[in-house]
C-alpha cells in the first residue's frame, strides 16, 4: 500500500475573502430549509446575507455568454448524451412527495411545500429536480437532437437522509431500507418520465445506502434498486442484464454495453469501496474490497479480447480534496492503496479504457490519472451537481460522444443561477469554444492543466475556469489557493500533490 507521507502547507496565504464552510462530503447538520448547518459550526441562516451578496457579486463579475447561448447540435460522427450528478433529492421537503413514496409524514414535516427552487445551502427539492430534467428535455427538443443515453454518477439521496427519516416518517430498519430504495427509484423514474425511452446508466453515491454514509448498502437495498435501474438500461440481452443485476446485487457494480456504441462497455464501479472515509477500504486485511479489482480486471480483459473500448462510471474520483487542501487540511478522496492499484491495473489497458466519469465534488472539474510511471493515462471528467447545498449553482452537462468508440468529444455545461431574482437555466459554456481546444480529451486536458498551472489568475482562461468551477459562482478559487486547485487536476497521491502545491506556491511568491 502506498504511503501518503507528511504534508507541509505551502507558503501561500489561504483565501480570506470569507469563511466558507468546510464542504464535508459526508455530513452537514441542521434542518432542510433555512437553518442548515455545516460541520465546524457554520450556519447558513446566520451567513445567508453575506453569502448571497458574495455569490451575487461573483456571478455579476463572471464572464458572460452572449444572449443567444451556443447551439447544441449534433456534429458529424457524434451523438448526444446527458450527464447528471449529485442530485441529492430531498423528499422530506414536500409532504405530497412523501405520500407518493407511500409514507405518511409526521406533524414535524406537514408544512406545505414551496414552488420555489431549493436555494444555496439546501439539497434539491422537487421543483429544482423537475426543472433540471425539464430543461434537459427542452434543450434536446429546441436543438433537434435526441439523447442516446444518460449517465448519472450517483448521490440520489439527500444528506442526512436517515436522520430526516426518523424526524419526518419514523420507522424501523426495514421501513428505512424500503424508503431509501424507493426514493432512488423515484428519482430514476423522474428522469425516465422527462426523457422517455432514453437508457439510464447510474452509479451508487456515498449517500445512496441504507446503512450509513460511505457504508456498503444492504443486500435488500441493492436488490430493490437493481430491480428499478435494470429496466432502464436499454436494449441489451437477457443474459447481459441478468449478469449485470447479479453483480450489482452482490457488490454495487455492473457492466453493460453502451446503448449507442456496441463496441463500448460502460463499466459502473462502486467507488465507495475504495473511499478514504470507508474504514475497510483497501486495508492490509482487505486489499480488494468486494473483489472489485478482480472483477474489473476480468471485465476489461473481455473487452480487450473483443477489440472494444470501455468507459468507467463512478461517484467518487481518485485524488485530493482540493477545497480541504486550500484550507490547510488536505486529504485524498480514495485510500491511496486503492488509487495505486487502479493506476497499475488500468496501465495495462491503455487505449482500451477511454475515460472516467465521476461526481461527488459538486464542482465542474477535471482530473488526469497517470500510470505508475507518471505518464498521463486517462481523463477524469467530473460532473457538477444538481444540488446547490455546497453554494454552487445547480448544473448538468450535455455531451458529444464519438459514435465509433464512445469517447467524449465535447460537452456543454448548463446552469441555473440562483442569485438571480428569477433564475432560469442557461448554457454556461461549451468546452471546445470556451478554451479553444479541438476536443475534450486527454490531450486537451493536459494542455489546459499546463496553462492553468502557471497560476496567472488574471489570464482569461483562468478566470473562465474559476467561474465555471462553481457553475457560475466564482468565489471558490482565489490567487492564494490556486496551487491547490491546479495541482489537484494532475496529482492523485498526497505526497505528489504536496510537492506540486509547494513548488507552485513558491513560484507565485517569487515571480
């Protein structure tokens, strides 16, 4: 197992514009509306005026697109697909939704629901979820294209889902397992209703469990979710469906043929098994949690022998939590032994595995996974969140994929600016147009990360990236913390990240 090493905080000065609450991807306390509190004692109720002002200012200063957003038409040799992540749907915000899910809300959760979108600091309510899906459908209709499939990189359930269940529903373990699985299936059904007939390929997030955050779900939960998800996988053989269902029920992972590219395998991983927060992840006594590495090797070998390609779909990406690093508390999102094992495994399938899709961070970001020799191996495309709980604007993406290989060619980010008096969905940017690069592939991300690594936050490309990072909220990346965010793009191991951040911080302080 790799050793993380000791991290020495670089010499740059941390961001001091405001005390942004720590974005703890596991928990944040408080009520679902208005008084949501974060770890560390921050309460959005007391900070709401300051946060709203800063977000409004950041949004006002953001680079603007023309009034006519870029057209999202199919291009020669490509098809279109939808990318969604971190919906964190909150069913407790609406007693009608609770009733649709077959439960009777307690007196504590009988307040009439609002038609307003969930705001900064809250997870997605039904109006926000419905609006996002309707806009995805409207975008396709307006631009005269059809989504060939949808990728959802997990976290269907809101934060503190279990605590709110006891407050709003009450019941035992079996009732909670059923309610959690039913809520996941409710969201999946909402996507299907908005996009009829479009296959949906989804991964489990760390919140998508009846046993607790980052903890493997029960067999009953996995079986119930699989029953719903498998109906939306598109036209695959009964044998392939049965094998995928069995794998998901066993470990939470599965592999199916891309509904639009027959030679491309969509390999959905349960990255929770490898997360640092999971005390069992890749420990000395359990180097291969759930046997997932062994399973992945067999899947990829089969793809390689058949002359195909593969795309990996997961919730948690490998690498460093850049926000915590910027606050002086860096940590990796995966156990480093797991990250090293994946790098070694995928190094043997260069040219077979094309890309990785992930979420979890609630930011519009990318990373580059290198092989054990340090050579760039794969792009990690990180999808922004629908939930605005971490002060980001809600966002999703529309992608162009290569019809022959399944490789991501380009993508557009669409966001909902909650700082506006009347929020409306807009196309924030198209990758190739915004950055002047031919594709959104590994070569392009290497070029972009090299440009961003210079640390010139006044450069146009850096201003763009800093604004897009929060889906139109540009307050997260400051000059003093730029090394943290840029080094997180390329350095997966903590020791390498620390060296990169220190070197870049020293270069910035001694130009």
